[in-house]
C-alpha cells in the first residue's frame, strides 16, 4: 500500500512539474491518435529495413511534445525497439553528429534490460545465427558504406569476446563513440592472421559518427530487436544559433526526417519535436528560407545549401501538429487525475468547476491548474483559489555561447 501511494504521489509530482515521466505518461496516455498511427507505420518501416525516415511533430510551449515523445518511446519499447531520447542543448547541438551520436547511445533504452547502450545489445549477438552472419556480410559490403574499422572490430569481437573481455569491451566502447587506435586494431588483426582483410583507411570524426549510426542500427537488428528509434526533443533551440549553424541544423533535420539518397540507413527511424513558432519567428521573420541557402552558395557549398533548403521545406510543409485537447479528451484526463490525486493523498478530491472555455489552453495548463487547486483545497477545504494561466513564448534571439565547434569538422579517427 505504501509503495502504491508513493508511486501515485510521484506521478502527481511529475504532472505538476510538467515532467513527462513514465508514470505520468502511463497515467494520462496520449491524446494524439493521428501521430501515434503515423509512428506505428514508421516502426513497421524500420522493422522491415525501410529506415532513415522520420516524423517532425510540432506544438506550442506546453502543448505536450515531450509527453508525446515519452508515449512514443513506450510504444517502441513494447515492440522491441531500442530507443534513445536526445535533447538538443548546448552540449548536444543538432549540427554536430559526433555529440548527437554520443547522446543517443548514452540515453538509449534496450527492451527488457535495465542497462543502456550497445553493451547490452552486443551481448545478445548469436554468432552462429544467420542474422549475425548477414550482419558481417553487410558490414563489409558496398551497400553499408562503412569504414573498414567496423568490419575489423566486428571480426575481432567475435574472435575475442570470450577470451579477452577487456579488449572486447574496448571494441564496444568504440562502437559507442570512443576512439580506438588504428595501430592497435591492426596489431590484433595481424595476431589473428587477418591483417590484409581490412586496410583501415582514414575517416573524419564527423563521417565516422554518421557511420556509427548505420552500424549501430544494423547491430541492434542483428541482435533480434526491431531497430533503433531516436526521439529528438527541443529542436527549436536551433533558432538561437547563428545563421550558418542554423543552416547546418536544418540540413541535419532533413537527414533525420527524410534521409538522403546517398545515406540510406536501414533499421533507424527518428521523431523530432519542435516548437510550432519556429517557422514563423525564425524561418519567416528572419528570412532563413532565403538567407541560409544563399550564404552557403556564396561559400561554394551547393550540397549543404540544398540540404538546408530541404530541412526548411520539411518544417514548413511536413510538420505534424499536435491537436489541441477537445472536450471529451479533457473530461477523460480530469476523471483520471481526480482519481489519482484522491488515491495518492488518501482523500476524496472534490469536484472542480472545470472551465473549458474556448479550449484554447494546452493540456499541461489544464492539468497543472487542477492539481494546484486540489493541493490547496486539501490543505484548506474552505479555500477557493483563483488560478491564472499565462503563455510563455520561446526566445529566439541569437546566443553565440550556445555554439560549440563541431568535433567532426577536422581530424581523422585514428586517435
């Protein structure tokens, strides 16, 4: 009983603070059936190897984007997909694939496992299975477009994971984004009599990070999971970068939302959540749709200009907007929350005068107003609070301190 009470109170606290915890999402579910249906179709495509496409979902501040992402994560885990939540921030800028990959691996959840990361996935590999034999063929084939390091380390992992656990763990850390010296890989290959099989050509850190996404998704599939789903939150932070970094971020958004013909990534899908006013405040008012590609073309980078244009077009035309809560949706949430609050604090939460008005509030505003009023009336039954609700608008003024040099701009991966 105590454990159940604590769990319910934890859920109320998460809903009060607007934190999309697993308990909070489980209590309310998600009221976005159209987006959930599109996500289920995305999972089908990823499972079938038609990956490298995604969804862009948009909504205003407090509309439930983070809550929706957590709900989608639950759907994916139930279907045995590895999932990763990537929050765009100063430490994880969208334009830096090296940092995005590290964040994706460190924040991954593996179905049925308490741990995270590729270590749990690698331990699931059955090297006698056809799935893993197909993985080895794919990694060394032209379709994978991977540096020889991946084929070499996969071979060494198979050869050593039962006899040299320390080096096998170093291989997993390399797959997860850490460096490993090319000289050490070559020495291990010589010891195994396979030095000539993988020449280990040079590759930049940025390109290696993109290849790690392809390899990790294939590894996850070979271990018996549906694939890898990336859930990007707070993507609107790109609106506070300088023009050039916004352009690079638009290009990366296009990569995750639609993919590029020359970078097909099977068994990988993405959902990106962005504030609904990014288009009006940044793309339109700052004239990014013209200024960004023009700046790249001035610098002679036609490819990046075209990719940035594609990202901007996706934001303007392909965003799936969260639906505002309707009356039945709000009444259902109200009933669930009244029961939850009553059970959490051992009282009979009173009926409230639920003013739905013109239904212009977000779900978060309704939820927090109900919880605050029950909290106050539980402490003073005769008190009738007047709760005011206001809107918070994101700030899109440029902040150069948000920008860090991408790790993959220069340098090879031999470190």
